[in-house]
C-alpha cells in the first residue's frame, strides 16, 4: 500500500522564492496536485537566481518546485483573472506569499476567494502578524531573524565578532513554509468537520519566534534571577536585562560546547560538540572517558552547580582531549561512554554520505537535459505506508495547455491567451524602419 495522504487535493500555488514554495513542495510530495502560477516569460524569481547556467533554472528553483505543474499566467489581464477564478472554484487550497496588500489589489483576497469557493482553504505568508507595528514591511529571511530574537541571541558575546548573527538555517523562509504546511493540513482536517475552508495566516516572524522559544524561557528566568547559570558569562560577567549572545553553549542546563579537533588549523570544520550532562552518573562516565577522574573528587567540578561556575576551565581542559584527535575519533570514544557528542559536518560531508540517501533524508532527482541529476532534501518525516516519489521540476509554463484544457478552454482560446499576453509574453513591437 502506498496511498498518498493528499491524493485528490488540488492546490493553487501563487507563491514564489522560498517560504511559499517550501510549503507547496511538501504538499506536492504528499500527493497533492500543485499548480504553480508563474509570470509568462519570467517565472518564479528563483529560476534565474544564482544560476550555474544562464539557460537553465537554478538549483534554488529546482530544490523547491519538484513535482508541481507550471501554469504561465498573467493574473492582471481580464482573461488571466477569469482563468484564476475558474482554478480557485475547483481548488481545495489556494496559497500566496505576495507582499501585503498585493492580493487584495489583484482581486483575490481571502474574502473574495471564500466567496468564490467557500470550501477552499486560503493560506498566506506575510512578514509579521497582523497585530505587529511592522505588519506592512516587506520581509526577507534576515528580517524575520532579526525581529524575532534569533539574531540578537546568536553569535559571540565578546570581542570584535560580538554582533547579531543570523542562522545558516532558513528560520524565516523554509521554516515558515513548514509552519504554514501544519496550518494547511489542520484546516483541511477541520473542513472535514465544518464543510468550509478557513483562512490560514502564517507570518515569517512568528515561525522564527516559535524556534526561539527557549530564548523567551531564558528571558523569563533572567527577569527573575538577573543571571543565567548555563551561559558562559556566568558567574564572572554582569548580565543586562535581555538575553545575550552566548557563543556555542547548549541552551539548557547541561554543559555543551564546540571543541577544536586535529586539523582545525586548516579545516574550518574540524570541531566536535560535546555535552556534559548534569546527572552524577552520566558525569562520572564522561569524566572517566575523558581521563579526568580527578574531577570526581574536586568540589569545583563534582556537582552540576559547581561546573556552571567553572565552565571556562572545563572548556579549556576538554579541548586538551579533543585537539589531538579527529572529530570522528572523539565521537567514537565518547559515544561509547554514553556522552552526547557529534562531529561538526560540512555540507560536502553531509551530501556525500550515502547512508542519508534513504528515500527521504536526501534524494536524487533526474531533471534530464543539461541539468541531469540534482540532490535535494526530501520529506523530513516518514510515513509507514507511504513513500513519496520524487520527480522533476516543470518547465516554465510547461503545463499551461494541460491545465487550461482541463478547465474547458478550446485550442482557439489557448492560442488567443498566448497572443494577448495572458499565458505568454507579449511580442515586442517591431522597430521602425530606418
């Protein structure tokens, strides 16, 4: 049995770049028919962003638009509006991520779409919640991170690199798409009970803030105590009234840090992350594995509270163990003792790890032509009785005739749509004779 969870669900994808397409990509892989609306002759902005070949879509586009259908459509023309109206009337889900007010101006706000098709779930991505004073800002990935507490709590707390730092993970973009996916699936399940579609509003800010939950926990603790014992600044430095940057500390009550390993001088990723747990038994196992059994009788280290106060000494000593071993050797030695440990892996190491090509974690897709095979991240979870099939991305407008024919348009009408600029670029005016 391999029943797609969203089989029979039709999604009109009026999104572009990353936040919206990451949502509709997942819906497509779960079996929905996703019809991606793209501007005639232009397409999604990522088709031509960071290209490796000027004649081919970029990997940015390819990784976010597999298994969708592409309909080239200018929804500003009268015919384009009529076509989009028909599509919406037949859809289960409509999703957009244009800048605030754009869909209202186009005539396809939530209220308008709900009137056209009361059963249609309407998903939207914007930068900020409607209650925010920043709700009208045009948001990009870094904007979400800097306004949601991610950047202010990421990075080094001292020295010349003490600057707010954004995460390498797409907390504002793909993370927002994943959050919207949850909302869309919940709305579809709700529709089974009510018979009516609902409006799902997901802001990049809130998706990013949701992943900063422990930082709001830290703020509450800081407000109560005036300090944070798990932070490297404790106990020797003064805390302000906000959660500071904390380097590579783990984030909870355990003592976690990133340590140099053999080869760090030339390899920027020759590091390992080691966590010393608070429990007496776990710490004893770690101390013995590290060869630091004197810690077990030293009052500066033999309790979790004492270790919090002497963490800088611990960091320095643990690195004497790791620095003459490879990150893989450290991982093997300490993991045998039950110590939470892991090597810092580069993107190259991850993408050349064949064990990760398991049908979901990393997947290879054959796009054909000059592109050939490319790698992307698959559905991030597994379902016991469903395995996604990962197919190629559509050519710009590659499904236009198919989609419009299914709506009942004739060959003559299709030709007219191309001629009047609805589904194809308007021809350039002829240059006057010299």
